C-alpha cells in the first residue's frame, strides 16, 4: 500500500510540473516502451507464474526451478537488447509517421526505460511467484522512494521530460540491482533440467493474446490520437484520467498477477470446487474494495482531479467519470482474473478469441470515434471493448464456476455505496462543500452501514487476512456472527 501512495505522489508531481500540454507529449513518449514491452514479452511472465510453483513441489531442492528461472531471465535479457537495437533505427520513422520528429531527442532514455522495465518485470515476477511478497514490497518501495527523490532533483533543476524519464531509469536500475542480488538462491546453485510441460504452449498463447490485445491498451488510444492530430492537451486529459482510474484501487495492487498462481494451486488440489472457491474469494475481495471507491470517484471526479492535480486539469474529470462506468461493470464480471481462470480450465481458445475480438473492436471504435470525440471517443472505445471481452470470458467461466453468490454480493456493495454517497451529494447540493468533507461523510456513512448490515462473507474475510493481514482483521467487524 505504501508503494501505491508513493506512486500517487509521483503522479501528482509529474502532472503538476509538466502542465497540460507537456503531459500529453509525455504520454506520447511512454507509448513507445509500453508497446515494445508488449512485443518483447513472449509470455515469459505467464510461464514463470505457471511453472515455478509446479517445479518447486516436484523438486524441493529448487534445482529445476533454477533451471527454468535462468532460462527465462536469459531469454528476456537477450530479446530486450535485440529490441533496443531495432528501436534505435525504427524510432525516426515512427516519429515522422505521427508528425513529431522533434521527439527523436528522447531516443536514448526511451531505450533505457524499456530495457530496465523489461528486466525488472521478470525479476519481480520471480519473487511474486515464489510468494516472497515482503521482498517485492520492499524493492518496489525502494524504487518509488528513489524515483521521488530523483524526480525532486530533476524538477528543481527544471530538466523537463528528460529529467522525469531519467529519474525513473535511475530508480528502476537500482531496483534491478537489488532484485539481482536477492535472487541468487533462485538463480545460482545446483541446476537440474526440467520438463517444460505445457508451459511453452501457455507462454505462446499468453504472448499471442497480448499481441492481439494491442487495441485494448490505453497506449494504442494515445497512438491513434497522435495519428489523428488530437491536441496534446486533450491527450494529456486522457492520460491523466486513465491513470487515475488505474490508481484508485491501489489496495488491490499485486492481486492480478497472484491470481494465476492461486487458481492453478487450488485447481490442482481440489479441482473445480477449489477453483470456484478461490474465484469467489478473489473477486469478492476486489469488489468489496473497488465498488465504493469507483462510485465516489464517479460522482466527484471533477473536484477530485482539481484538488489533487490542479484546476487546469478539471476537464479530465469528465473522461474519468465516463471511463469508470465501464471499469465498474468490468470489475463485476471479473475483468483481470478471467483469463487466469480460463488458462487453468484449459480454455485458452476463449481467451484468445475474446482478446482478438475485443482488440479489433477497440481499433475500429478508435478510428470511428477519435476524429469526432477526441479523448472521450478513446475512453468509450477502450471501455466498450474491455467490457465486451470481460463478458465474453465470463460466459465461459459460468459453465465451471457458480457465480450467483458474486452477483448477490456485488448488488449489496452497490446498494451500500449509493446509500453512502447520497448524504454527501445532498450536502454538496446545499452549497460549495470541499471534496475532502464529502469524502469524510461518504466514508463515515459507508462504514456505519457496513457495521449495521455486516454483508461480508467469512470466506472473503479469510482471503483478505491471507493477503493483507491488517485488512483481514479490520474486515472481521463486517462479517455477521464473526468471532
């Protein structure tokens, strides 16, 4: 949680420092390493998450696990260096295509940004797969602290976008060094050749899904907005709104990558019943946290953006509210966890088809809507495509998992959230009320309703305690007949 707070502080610093126009240019630059990481992923993180827990069970000495970890890390380093070489010669053509050749001055930091992020992704996945949450948390906290420190220096020196990029590069470089040192037990030592089983096939499917999901990335929306010559200020609004939407549920950071390991373990031990149970626990926990946050942010998007990032960005609040409608609906359908469950159920074909169809839909909608509606068209295109994909996968999951309890619990969360936001809206209607006061009223009413109704099932609380012990103990107050 501390990491997400630091990242939130970094986001505020960057946004306020750059202002409306330079934020849009910054978003345009970030598209490059994001798309390069997609092309360079090769499904290695998915293979690591799937295979390492199985190898650790089969060989407690970790010899086979070291073999797999070494191979995957070596592949990532070699492929990342190859992509750096390709990008070096391709960037001039790309910047000419989007009619921004002046951005070529950022070529070196873009390459360093991409390479270090690609290596860091594998190393962090290694520790997450081995359930070393404290190491991951400490490393990410260090990265965020260093990023904030370097950012402060470069902002003080007024180094612009270059300074922001190098602040991130230096902090991630230090994190990679720490990860590399701590990963010695998983990389150095006796090695036993391991059978990859279906890991290669799974990695290939995951990679293909990622490639076909290009249209579902917000970075693709930015690329299309650049192509259609949308003003940099409006691109900045879109970048800020989607970024804030992603940060709203900071408490849930790390749950997504963990889902595949949990689903794989419970399914191998308990079969469909175990998968159904873990699905309900993870999704129920997510909805319990996400729905009230989304509901409050949907009604107070403009004042929230204005208070945190400055009045010059209040117009991005409209994009945020619009985008949150789709995110909330997608959360109820298990967006973010569906593909992991389908991988375990051996329904990779559904993941592939849904990603292909959703990506194509987003591209078509981007081309149709962005020229007329700009950033709002991009938000609508991505929201609709993501929702379609979540619904497509959810229909398949319903055949193996009992989903009715999730809908009942989601309904309770919505009712409590709307009941809690009503008093704050009534207070705001009476006159100008600061958004912080409205937030305090909302939290107070929501917690009071939770204590009264106690809607949280015990199995969701147990999962919370296993993931966030403090949160689990706190949530016990909202479980009927608990303790």
